[in-house]
């Protein structure tokens, strides 16, 4: 320990390693993972005060600030009682391998630099493409999340159409979406300067008939060049009419994008697989393993039917990058298939976990959440104070408490969290505030749901 601090930073320190590994061992063994609490800014700032300065601190002291002050102010999305938004439930194998990706500084930019990592990531992408029924030539890469996947894919949709139609960068183009499309799709369209052609739906499920009718009656001369279907809406778990939309996309020459960020995992589950018929028609498809495929953050896959179209749009041109583009047949540069350049090999934790556990375990875990959702729906149906808003299609359950005002739902949500019973936040449905459960953790039980429902 006599070296200068700037050298010590890169020297293995067994004490520091033990501190962190011991902490990780404990965190991985928490059973159950506590929900924890919202943070208070003043308290957090006081805990952090003075930590960053010219001189460093004892790592044990810094780690204890994290473990005792910061960590409890992060609601644990991997708790089986976290039922808000979209929860997380990474496998232990995936979490541990994430540490390998970090400790080995694994990047996955180009085949030249990282063939080993990219080959394994591509093995996972192939497995997902096969489940979706995409052709042998399909491929893509892992990005940070569904938002990044949607953005990357829709840029390809836009530029491919502009090229085909001979349009300039400032000519108006539109992409058809339903009003249930994820907020990231709206954001994407704003970012890429494409207008949303919002198609009304009869019952929140976007169908081929809806799209065909809207296109037939459309009088705006800005071309509609693509359509976004959602395979599992985030708010209600609705799978759009993928076959019908795919057919209309083909008839009208539209780029067909399927956003399966949350619900794509249902492809693994025989009990719901039929709902995804038509997904094989997609030109691009996004799925978030950090949601329902039990991978750690941040991990999403974007797949293209014809990756060469994505490559034509996303390849970055810089003289120092010329060496990674040799155009040998085996070369696969993930950086060519999304808007990123530097990227961590974030598909590897999923690859490791899939290889260790096998896809049957994934199928059963996903079926488990679907079955918890069905049981929750039964409990709600049998409770005279409650009303199911609609039958759950996947693992999201919407329900109302008769007689409740929005404030009642919010107060209930706060009570549940304060008592560490569950993290359940209300949502909006047709202008009404309702309660919402999102299941995906295999350890969320019907008994827990019963316990939560007993508090309404
Ligand atoms: C979560 C979600 C997204 C956004 O994904 P992030 O990983 O949060 O960026 C997009 N679409 C759908 C349907 C989602 O559920």
C-alpha cells in the first residue's frame, strides 16, 4: 500500500474485493428482497455530503453509506412484492455473469474486437428470432432498452422508405400507431421527425381492420411508411392483431415494427403463444430481456428481418473505424444495427443464464407469472367490492375498487408501501383511475395477492 494513489487505483486490493464480494453475496441471498422506501432528498444529500473531494475515503465507509443510506432509498424492483410499472426478476446466474461482464471490461462493439462476446450474444438473438419465426437471415443486437430498440428500428423504417420513395430528409412521412403504443414510440417519432398517424381502436387492441380502414379513408398526402404493433401493451398487457396488421403492412408497403418490450417473453409460453401469430411478418422486433426474460438492466434486443437495411442506416463512418468494416461474410458488428457505438456486451448475462438453466425453466417461469395473473383475476372476480376492468391477456391485471376516487387509490398505494406489503401504483384506463398489478416475478404468489387485496 505504499504506491501513489493513482497507481493504487488499478492494483488488485484483496480487502476492497472482499468488501464488495461479501456485500454482493449478501444481496444475492436476501430472501425475501425487502421492498424498501422512497427517498428523502435532504437525508440523502446529508449522507453523501463531503464524499467526493480531493482525497479518497476508506472503502468500508463509502460502502456503508451505500448499503445503509442509499440502497434502502431504492425501491427494489426485484422484490416479488413489486407489482408496479414493469417489475424485474433477474436470475442469479444472470446477475453473477453481469459481474463477469463488468470485471472483464467486456465490450461488444465490433467483430474485430469482441468476436467471442458477439458470437454468444448472436446465439441468444438467434434463439429469439426462431421463437418469433423470423427467417434465417434475421439479426440485430442488444441495446439499453425498448426505447433504444424502438428508436433504432424506426430510424431504419424511415430511411428505408425515404430511399425507396425518393424523398428528401425534410419531406413529411408518417408511421401508423394505435393510441395504446408505448410512450417511447411517441418520443421516437418526435426525435426522428416522423409524424404519428394515430389509428383509433375499438377495444384498445390494434387490428388489421382498424389500420386498413384508417389508411383507406386517409386524405393527407404525406405517405404512411410504417406501422407499430405492440405485442403486450404495458398498461394492460394487450397483444395487438399481429397477423392482421402484418397483412395490411404488406398490402400497403409499410415497414412492420413489433414492440414486444414487455410482452415478447410470451413467445416462450405455450398457453399464450397463439396470440403472437403474425409476429413472423415483422420487419423489426424489440424485446426487453431486462423485463420478462429475467436479465439484469440494461438489456433489450432489436432484431431485423433484413439486417442489411439497418446496417445501411446505422453504420458510422469515421476513418479510425474503417478497420472494423472488412465486409468478410462472418463479420457482425453490433454497432451497425442501432444508433450506438460503444456498448457493453449486455446480452451475455442472458446468454449465460439461458445456457445454465435451459429454455424450459424460462418457459415455466413465464407461465408461472401468467398463472398468477389468472389467479389474481379470480380473486378479484370473487370479491364483491372489486371489479375486473378486463380479462388479463398476459400478466397485467387491471381492476377497480367500487366507490373509490383517484385519491383513494393513491392513499392505498402509499399505505401498502409504507407497510412493506407491496408496491402497487394506480394507472389510468379510459379516463378513470384504476388499480394495476404487473406480474413477472416467479416468487410472487397468489397468497401475496390475497394479502394485498385484503387491504382494499
Ligand atoms: C418498457 C417498454 C418500452 C420501453 O422500454 P425501456 O426498456 O424502458 O426503454 C417500450 N415498449 C413497451 C411496450 C414497453 O413495455
